[in-house]
C-alpha cells in the first residue's frame, strides 16, 4: 500500500495548517504551500515531522495562474526525490483571502483579487496538477457557509465560492473515470485569523454567531481539520460531488 500524500494550498496558517496537522496525525505525508510566510510554513513542517510524517513547504501564489506549470513540475520533482513516486493522493484547495465590502462599494480590484484566488486559481491549479494526482485520489475544495446564507459585505467572496461549488460537480463528473472523488467543504464561522480574525477577536460578533448556531458556539479550527481529514480518506471515497457544510448548524 502506497504512503498517502496530501497537497494543501495555504497550509501555513488557519484551517490549512490545522488540516495538515490532522492529516499528519493519521499518517498522511504533506506538501503544503505558502504565499509569503515561509517561517510559518517551515514551523508547520517541523510540527508535522514531530508526528512522524514527512512534509515539505513550497512557495505558491494561487492568484498567479502563469506560475502553475512550473509549480506542477516542482511538485513532480519533489515527489520523485522524496517519495520515489510520480503522484500524490489528496488535493485540498484551501488557500484564500477574505474581503469585506458592501456590494455597492466593492471595487473591481477587490473582485479581481477574489476571482483570481478563489475561482480562477482553483480551476487552473487543479488542471495543472491533474497529471500528478493519483487515480483513485480525492479533491476537496473549500467553500463557505456564505454560499447558503447571505451576510452583507460578502457578495463578491460568496459569488466566487458559489462558482467553486458548481465547479466541484463538474470535476466529479469528468474525473470519475479515474476514480477520483471531488467534494466541497463549506465551513461556517471559525475562530481563526481569517478576515482579520473578526470572528475570533470581536466578542460581540462571536456571541452573535454562537447564538445563531444550533450547537451553541463558534467553530474552532479543529472542528474543520477533523472533517477534512475524514473526507480525505479511503473510508469516505464513496461520498462524491457533495457539498458538506461544517458549521455546527448555523442559521437553520
């Protein structure tokens, strides 16, 4: 049986970091990407290695689709030198940024940034990595609860995530012949540094979210990391083309 390897975009912090650690706890080796925080990324690598798994961190700007062919080649080379393999098993499209602006005030630059990172980037990075993704592998795209419920200020962000949810179905349909399953995970509000850490640091916002959540609290990174680790496993391979929301039951 091959050692399982997961490639996680945006794995140096937040939910990506947590997912990397949870997968490593299950014996999965990790290739994680970072945009600028190399020291943070290397700290995650060191933490993963303590658990006995292998890990490397590669620099990648998911907004720059022109860099993807070279990045895919880099992945291929590392797979061969470190794992003596030509493929990895799990792709987690996680990297992202948050922009909070009303529809009326959203700028074209903000729109383009969100599109390049959350929609175009996911589309073409996944395309570039397909030759290295093992038959029988899995893709998990990260969306948002904001696709199901609308909160003012996230029109552009949620529109991109809506696009990802549609794309997930098409990927599942077209990659089914290679026995690759593709799902989308939609986290609710989570206590991380995402979007400036508002959910974590703003007590009023935190209390509001908790009051609107069936399980009575705001989500923690472990809540999402554990779901990701479960979905990126052979045990859940029959789950395919699904939107799984992990929100504790927000806005029911």
